[in-house]
C-alpha cells in the first residue's frame, strides 16, 4: 500500500483530494481528515459512480489486513459527514452490495467524476444554475405566485452554519459575590483562550439561549474561601440540558497547581476526550515562537532524551546531571515565555519520573516532585491543548487511572493532529498492545522507530509488539540487532530474557546467554551483564526442571523488594514492574503461590508490565497460575481491570 505522502493529488469535479496533507478541498473550504478516512476516500473517488464492496475497500484502504466492522463503519460515517459539510459528493449505500461515491453539482444532481475534471468548469455550471434559479424566481413573482424569497434564497447565516465544523460550546461563568467578579472575568478569558486553540471545537462568544442553543454548555460559579478561589464547573448537553460532567476546584486544598489551572486543564481534557480525533476545520493561528525560547526548548529536550538513555545504561550520575541541565534550560525558557508548552512539558517529564522516590529523596520530597509535575502538565494543557506531547501525557494520566477509553481518545487525537509525532505513535503503540490490538500497534511502533532511529527505547517498541502479535522469531531477530548495537544495555538484555522465559524456551535462553557472553563480550562481560547471564542460565535450568538456583535468585529479590527502603529499589524500573517480573519468574519456576502473591502486588501498584503475559496474550502465565480461581478473580477486582479484560477478549475474537 503506497504511503499517503507519496500519492499524487486527485481532482474530481468540485473537490480535490490531497493525500500528502490529508486535505479535502471543495468550493466551501478545506477539510483536514485523518489518514484512514483519506485512504477510503481515495479508494471510492478513484472510481466515482462505481459500487465498491466492503472487501474491496478493505483491500485498497487497509492493505487487505483484517479490520473490525466498527472501524470500517466509523470511517464511512466520517465520510458521510464530509459529504454533508462539503456538498461536493454523496456516499450511497447499495444494500448487500457496497458503497458508491457520486459527485454533486450545484443544483444537487450527481455529475460524472472522471479524474481531472475541472473545478473552474464546475463553478461556471454553478453560476449558470443560480442564474436559472433567479430567472425562475422573477417569472414566478411576475405571475403573482406566492413564493417566499426566504425559501428560495438560502439564509447566509445558515450557509455559514453548514460550513462551520465540530460541536459548538458556550461558556457561562458567574461570580458568587461582587468581590469575585475580577477573578471570574480572568478565568473566563483564560478558558476561552485555551478552547480557541482546540481544533474541531466551535467556541461561541455569546451565551446559549433557547432560540440559539449550542451543543455543549460550560457553566460555572467562581467564589472564594479563606481568600482562595473555589470554582464549581459543569458541562451540559445544550440540546437536552443533561449534565455530562461536573467538578469543584478548591484553592484551599492546594496552590500547585492552582485552582484556576486545574479548572482550565480539566475542561480542556474533557472536551479533548469528547472530540477525540475529530479535527474538522483549521487549527487556530498562533504567534511565532521566540527564537531563544525555541532554542532552549530544543536543547532541553535533547538533554532529557540523553538522560533517559543514560538511565537505561544504569549511569545514574550522568542521568541526573543531564536531567538537571534539561530542567535548567526549560526554566530559562519559561522566564521568557511563561506559557511555553514545550518548556512546561520538559519540566513535567523531569519531575514526573520515576514514579517512586529517587536515591536519597525523602517521601515528602517525592510527593512534592509529583505535585510539581502535575502543575506543569495542567499549565501545558491550558497553554496548548492540541499539542500532541501534552495530549500523550494527559492520556498517560488516564491510563494510570485505568480509564482506557479516555486515554485512547487522547492518543488518537494526538496522532490525528500530528501523524509524525514520535511520542504519540510510541505511546499509542503500547496502548494498543495492552488492549490486545498488537498488529495495529506494530504499525505505530514502526512509525515511531523510523522517526527516531537513534532512540533505543523507541526501537524497543517494535520487538515488543512483534512478540505481542505472536511473531516470536521476527521479534527475536530485531532484539538481537538492537543488542549488537547496544551490548551494554541491561534493560534491553532483560527484555529478551523475559520474552524467552515467557515462551518457556530453555534452549533460546541458553543461546542468549552464550551469545551475550561469548560473541558480544568475548568472555568478559561487565558485572551487570554478567549478573543477567547468570540469571538467564538459571531460568533455563528452571524450565528444564531444576529450579533451585533460580528460586534462590527470585527469593533474594523478593526479600529486597519487601524490606528495602524505596530508594534501594532496582535501578530503572518502577516498583510495580519489578513485582510483575518476579511473578513471571516464580510462575516459570513452578512456585505458583509466590507467583500469585507477586502478581497481586504488581497489579496493586498499577503495573501491567508485560501485556503478552496477561489473559488473552500469546504467552500468558502458565496454567499452574492462570488456571487458578485467584488469578481469574484478580482481573475482576476493579472496574478498570474488568474493562481491560473485556477489551482484550474482544480483540482476541476479532483477529486484526
């Protein structure tokens, strides 16, 4: 399937398709569409007037790979909306046969749609149609016919309404007391500024009324308590009056982030989830970046990426120094432009990881760091709610709360806004893998890896998703290539070890140990690598029925995790992930009770580290664990986990 970026524009009568920019140009304007919608549009528009079966559409637009009925219906529904908005074509359903795209002339009749048809010619025909209509009107009036002009000549405001895109939203804030009027006005301006940057949303300047309703209404009351703002907000359906969402933001509880920042961020997040990847209309214009701010943010991002690489190499001092350098550059950028979303996101990333106390960090310092991170993210959402990096971070917040649908909508929106975002593609790939949609996730993993070829962490997504999709041999080849490129990366070595352990492939574990020790390190690996080689060989012994050495290693880790202070945890992994790995190791060693105990600990700490080992995965926990009532009950222990299992089960029933 030819990439959209490499496909030529296609002009058909009144409309023009621009695959490289995912745009549909028509007499009323230009629409930006998501890539899959463009692929289906191209398939239909290349053969206007001809009925295409669903199988033919899937073959042309999805490359023939299996795809769910919901996915096809969703794309066709969006194309129907485009037909209404543009007025340039009709999408017809031929029952039990397929779908047909017909071009539409100004008078509403279909016209031939051969490639290369001239838009200017269509405009001429449209003008002729208007002249005929006017002549008919004059004749009718002269004959005394009771013809209402309003019925024949469209209301210009109605025409503008048909061109306008996305749901409309009005904002109605009021002050609890006169003393709160200034704060109310400031908050109103800030929310409007944020919402004006959200593509696909129509912000109405006036108040909604019964005669002029809006799709959504944000209402609120701004008050105060102990000289701190207290903000109550609600979001309602403007047509039915049904309340959709409400929240209180009490400035007396915390001032970092402020009540105002949390309120603005919450409204933007909720509307972003509701909009999803709907991007009708053009993105809002923005002021150009200050060159110095841009330079500082770029340098800060590079330092942060290098800090992550040093962390994966277990070089904690270097990682800390680079993170501090990134934070310092971001702080300088914010002194110049306080609302720089890029700088705010760097500071968020620096403060947000890891999700457990750092070495020599007290519990109070740890909590303060996470609070600062939340403040930076809230400010970034308010500053640039359509920034893909911001949407990804907000989606990760939802994921940690097991709100899978909300997380997915934000990730889909991030990719729709910027299909070439490495962050959006990487995290969406991992999200899809967790949902059991591994083949679909693999495509995004490949995009992310291609955009950042030097980033080992992004490259890791490819073999992870390959393994998740059941392509074990190919996953092993990619892992080995990465290992050759970066032989000292113990995190990478552990990934390969876990995959082979989960496959219960003792010989593959022995081959991994020998390759690492003899081929990569010529018999003299550094201590961290040597320790992983010992563990790999012990794992192979356990799979062959000799688990004693392996259990000694896992028992030692269990004692460490249970008794050691947080800053003594294993380097580079969250506490929950460490327990998840321990659960898999115990399970493969035959210690089912200890495996279940470790797995419960991992899930309680929010870890779902190895999606391929979860229910419906290609290498689920062995039957001695997965067949127990306690294991089955674990995945029903919360609504979020039950929802996840439902999604994974549905994905398993619908091969991609």
